[in-house]
């Protein structure tokens, strides 16, 4: 009994530093941010700080700029998820083929994921530049367009460019996760299907796709959380303009440009709620067992 108590005490002592770090860096900021969101707290009026309850949240939900930013965020979310899923699965199928250059292909595929988001944004800004961008030159040389397209001056084209940039960064993670799922499928299933007369198409739709689906969901969920929290790419491509503003840019401007920490904290909680919903599905997919 004494030995068991000592082991429990040792476990608590060992966990104490981690608990202190989590409370200081995670729990305390969460509690304080929620407290700020319930206050009128504008640093341009430091003597007018007071408790106002849910007024910041109500004001945000009534704001046209919030709904504009939310529309942009949801558009980015849908495009990023779609492109990441399709391209990630395609890249995974290529990487799953065992060749002499498989290691090199894997290293090349991981590069976009390893690069800082701000660098990705700067590189792609030159690709889609209206005057001397590579994309316009390519399309003109292929005689697909007669004059350069203003990629970065139209709202939806700008958001499409940002979505492509973010998807390009998200595809490697989705591909690597999906490859691990593909390699976990027992070869006996394919052999049994061949014996039963199933062709390649049938084996893909009835064995590969259903069994790799949980891994694709992990990649999709990760991409969706990334899409909600886009910041660096938008700043690199279009700056802080209203044209491509999403919820995170709106939050940054409200908090650090207009110095409204109360409303900014409320926006932070709204974004955190959206991320938490997607994070729930992410954790659920991680814990889901795959039956072969």
C-alpha cells in the first residue's frame, strides 16, 4: 500500500511541471480572454473600461464586416478542403508506389509543408502577379487568354489564389497521412478480391477508398482548421485590405489596429469556437478504429 502511494505521489510530482505550463500558457490566457470579451476595453479610452456582458458578441454578430469576413472564411474553407482532399489523395497514390525514387518523391512532396507560410505567400504572389506573373504568361503563351488577368484585385479571384496557396501547403500532410493508411491495408484483401474476379476499379472503390477514408478525414480536418486560421498568406499576397479579409485578419485589425481588446477578444472566442468544432471531428477521427 505504501509503495502504491509513493508511485502515485511520484506520478503527480512528475506531472506538476506540465500542469503548471499548461495552466500558465493555455488555461490562464483562455480565461483572461473570455474575461476581456465581457468588458468594454478600448485602449484609446483607458479610463472607460467596464463590464458589459455579451454586448461585444452582439455587436460583432450585427456587424456587416463580420459577415463579410465570415463569407470569405467559409469560401476559403470549402476550396482548401476540396483541393487538399483531391490532390492529397492523388499524391498519396503516387507515393504509395514502390520505386527507386520513392524517397526523393516523398522529400519533394513534403517541401511545401516545411516552408514558412509567409514565404509560400510571397512566392505565389509573384506567380499570380497581374503584370509579370508566371500564371498570366503561361495562359497567354497557351493562347487561353488575350490579356493578363487581375488575380489580386477581384475578391473571389484573390480568395481563390489564397486557397490554392494554403492547399499547396496542406496537401503534403494529407498525402503522408493517407499513404500510411494505404500501406496499412492488408494485401490479402486485394488477393481475395482478385480471386473473386474483382477488377482494378472494383478493388479501388470497394477496398481502397472505404478503408482509407478515416485517414482522408484526418487530412481534411487538419486542412479545415488551417483554412480557418489563415493569416500569413493573406498578408503576404494582399496585405490587410478589406478585399480578402477573413476572420483572423478582422480579429487582428480590431485588436491591434483599432485597439479594441474587448471586441477583439470576443472575435477570438468566435474563431476558437469554429476551430474547436472542427478539432472535435479531428480528435474523433483519430480515435476511430479502422476495421479491415
